[in-house]
C-alpha cells in the first residue's frame, strides 16, 4: 500500500511540472524578481524563471525585444538585460531584477538594483 501511495505522489509531482506551461509575457506593469532560477535567450526573447517580490512560488516571465537587422541599440539592450539577469542569478536575494515593456514596437526595459539590508 505504501508503494502505491508513494508511486502516485511521484506521478503527481512529475505530471504537474512548470516546464509545460508557457511563460507569462511581461507587460507595462513592472515585474520585480528577487531570486532568479534560470535565464534563457531564444532569438530576441529572454525567459526568466524566478521568485517575484511578494510571491512564495517561482514563475516564468518572458520579455521580447523588437530587433531588426540594423537595430544595434535594441540588440545591445537585449544583451544587457541578459547580463543583468545572470548577475542577479549569481547572488539570490542580493539584487532585484525589474522587467517591463511599454507595448508594441517600444523598447523593453530591464533594471538591476542592489538590495540594501
């Protein structure tokens, strides 16, 4: 009986993984992450998984940069945002990563802030 209960618990945990859910797009309301679990860059989109300020569980957020072939400014912003997310990931709780996007064809924004004790 114990084995059956244990097996059912394992199946429930494995089948409820977050990996299958799509990340939430960042909008005009800033998303403040206090701990970063992972960072992924796919084309011109950054997907950040982490704990949002005031939340108890991690979530995934995506932010897209509208980059054209000649838009070096937006590409530089994407690269800087990626570096900020990696820096926040190295010291959980030491930094806040804030992400927001003003909408269609505007630049996405990232800010890295040090947490003061």
